C-alpha cells in the first residue's frame, strides 16, 4: 500500500468504526476525539487485519501506545512495514 492508501484506510477506520467527524492528520486522538487505550487496542487489531496483513509483536504494540495523531499512525505503520520487509 502507498502512503496515501494507508492514510485513506486509517481515515476510513476512524470515521466508520470510531465515528470520528472529519479527523485532521495532526489532531490529538485523545484530546480531540476522546480516544482511549481500549480504542487504541481495537485500532491496532484493525490495522493488523486491514492494512498490514500480519500480527504485531508485543514490542511493536507497546511502541504504538505512544501514538497521538493520525500522522503518528502513518509513520508507525511505515516503520513496521519497512522493518518487516528486510
């Protein structure tokens, strides 16, 4: 998937599954949208199945807990994908 396709998939998940209204790429997910740790775990599951196509390791999931924005998610996914393709 390209960067734009990943972005579009994340935005689709956030608007359809989490009912975000017009999320901005730099919105703080917790402060601006009430995103909590349960939501983060659910989002990671959706990222695994719809974007990555593989399960994340415990370490990779722990690193994801510092994510605050959609742009952070994009960078995180691209890092995971590049580390797995080596």
